[in-house]
C-alpha cells in the first residue's frame, strides 16, 4: 500500500502549551471540541476512541504540554482494518501563544487529502474556538 505524510503548523494565540495539549488527551475536553463521544487514555499504550468510534488508536509517547505521539486508525473506505497511521503533535511556547507542529505519516495515499482537510475542520478550528471562548469568559 502506498502511503503519504501530511504536515501542518499552526498557532493557538494566547494559549499555553498545556492547554492545547489537554484538548487532545483529556477525555472531557476532546469530547467538547469534537461534539462526540470520546474516551482518551493518558497512559502509554493506552487506547482511545474519538468521534463515536470513527477514530481509534493508542498512545505511543506522552510528554505533558510538549509532545504526543499516537497510532490512529480511521473507519474509512479502503483503510485496512489493522493499519494505524502515526500522528505526532509537538507543542511549543511562542511569544504569541502555542505553536503546534503536527504530522501524520503512513496515511493510505487515497485518504491523505481528506484527512488533511479533516484535521483543519474537525480539530484545529474547534480547538481555536474553544480556547478563544475560554479567554473571553
């Protein structure tokens, strides 16, 4: 199977790295941003389930406020049942907030563009909205 890697870099203005990190690994926060049922383990090799089972996987590395590496599986046509892509989230404090450097490798080639847009629409935009709402309260 041919695979691709996507890379995205964005800034969460006014947010601390730990706040952005928690939106990914905290069950309640992740559920809030996704608007779906979520379970997130905070243990190495611990499992997760997001978007009502559309995304499942496991934790490879967790460094609070700094880095997350996870294996992700998506219930998509043509995505092999036993295949996981590797998602890496690196959080860096910058003067304006938090810079997130994201990469996802081993994506089945025919799903790369869909997932590239999906991260923007279903993760980055809701995360930014959630953090902006907390700053205005």
